[in-house]
């Protein structure tokens, strides 16, 4: 802090407050956070990064040439933006190559459907698979079916995701995507199709990861767009047997090397203590991963860069982590958690941007209970952005949440998940959907939180270590 900026009276008053330990953030820090907020709202660094990553690199499926290009891109950009300790930490990722997927209804009435193979799906035989369709709503309903109703047939999961502000509908419709094919195979099904776990009303299916279980022969797995799932349901409503013909040429191709790309804005005094800002560098391959998660990459990099340009650098280091392979098994997050396990106590707070760049509507914090007043102070600087305090339901997100399980406190900026899940994992997730003003709003919120978290006296305490293993 520059004492010249304050009258001696104000400085004495602040010293008194700090001496009593009443306020972990000095008035000068709050002033600087407000100034950074204003700068972020006029800064286009993040939007330019999103444009560059989606245009010059494109889709970034783990283990693909685009993924490798993204790692090189990230190293270049972080260096060019003035980050310190820029590095790529190797991560081994699975490599799955999408082929071509087709689906058509062959009875009672012919109809060609818009479909995508789910990530990790095996291929069909070259001649395809044709069989009768059995609809079920949930995994539980499937598991209750007698084997003879499922064996030799194609299971169709019909549950529809309802749009919502917090994306809660995703959690309830996504389970069949993960294990629907494996559970169907246990009952002898020959393939699985699902209504997309997403809310697009276009004929654009939402892909996503699915996994098989050892010991059960894998069957092909597909997502239908919502309008195509509607068409299939219309035919089922006729009461006549409905048959689907499916083909798919995707395949597994071993493993590949990717990397977590990391850059830092060193703190002015407590350099070993870090505030982690996370986003993932990989994406699905149908679009260019604009909102999932190029915007996250842009938002956290721009927030850290703005803090680095501050004349009043915070005490702690801001560490930006672009995680490898979030989409297909959290490879980068698990590798980071393993590599930094011994330094977990120096990870003071984590934040993740992985819900696109949509309107922020609140902030939640999972910190030690006695640190909640500090969170309320930070939130007061977010108030002009329309970001109220929402409570303690914070996860840290898929990647940063791996560190929360080891005891690191987290804050979540909650953003409107409605439009996000229209685009998520579809061919429509492209740069034209990114609104520069909303990107700036997100950068402003991240900048404020990261700056004040890096400056706050005493930090945020620790969370109980979760007993469950990383998933
Ligand atoms: Zn994502």
C-alpha cells in the first residue's frame, strides 16, 4: 500500500482496525477492487482470447490435434499476457476418435434422425444394427425391467431436461448418459439411444461422456436431438412396434499426452499462497467449445492479467490453471490434485469458470464458517454487478472441486445456466453465441473475488477433507 495515498488520520484508523483483527480487508484494498471492477468492464482481453481460441485452434477434443494445438496456444498467450512461471504439466488423456453416426426409424414409418455418438461409444458392425425400440424414462426404470423385454432391443431413454437458472435439470437427466449403455447391456440390449441431456430445441444433439463397465460387452450409445426424440416418441405413441437402424464408426485409439497449462501473477508478499482460478482447455468436437469452455479460459486469464497490472498487487499469488481433459474423465484435475496434494494448505481459495459467459446472478461460498463475514465483504464489491450472496452451496466446479475435496475453500460465481444448456456439447457452441458484454461482467466478478481473496488477512480457513475419492 502506498501511504502517500492516505491522510495520516485515515492510515492510523486503518492500522487500529487491523491491529484489532476486526477487518481482514483494508479500505485501500476495497478501493482497488472497485477500480479493477471498472477496468474489467471496459476490457476486451477475455473476448479476444475466446475469439482466438475458437477461431485459430477450434475444437479441442482430448488427445486430438486440436488439443495439442490448444496447449501450445495457451503457453503462448499466457507468456504474451505477462504471466510468470508459465508451464505445461503433462497429463495422459484417453483418445477417442469420432466417426460418423447415423440413425433412422425403419418402422412403422421411415424417418431419418439427427444423432450424435456419445463420447467413448464403440462402433456398430459395418452393416449397422436394426432392432425394436424399448422406451424407458430413467436408469431405475430400466433396472426394474425383465431381461426378456430388453434383450436384443435398443433402449431409448426419454427423460427431458427442463431449463432452469441454476442448471439443476442437468443433474437429473444426465445419469443415463454416463451409464445408460452399460446398464442396458447388462440386460442384453444391442444399443442405447437417449434424448439429449440438454435443452436445445434445434435438431442439434448434445454429446457427452459415457462409460462402460468391465466384464459387460460394450454396446453403441447415441444422443438424439430433442426434436428427433419427439419424433421417435410420436411413432411409439402409435402403439405399433418401432424399429431403429443405427450405425456408427467411432473408435478408441489408446492414450495421448496433453497438459495442464499454468501461469501465475506472483503475490507481493505471500508468494507461496495461491488463489486458484480454473477453467478447462479441452472441449467437445461438434462445435468449437466457445461457452464450454473457451469463455472460462478467457475470463480467468483476463481477470488475473488485470490484477497483475494493478499498482497495488495483492499479497498472494493468483494461479491460473487451464485443465486438460475435463470432458472425458477430469484427467487434468486429478493430475493437478495428485501433483499438489502436499501443497494443498497453500491453496487458499479456488474458483472455476465452466458455465459459459452468461449473466451472473449470485455468489456462493464454501469456506470455514467463521470466514463468512469476509465473503460478505467481498460480495459487497460485487453488488453493483447484480451479484447477491446466495449462501454456502458452492462446489468449486468439476475441476477445482477436486481440490475442495482435499480441504481447499471455494467460491462459485453462479451464472444463468438456461442459455448455457441450449448450447452445451452441441454443434451450436460457437463464437457467434458469445456476448462481449456478458464476458466483461464475468471478468469483473472474477477479478474482484480473486483480488480480494488474494489480499484478505487470514484467508478462508479449511474445509473438511471429503472421504470420497476423486471422480
Ligand atoms: Zn465444461
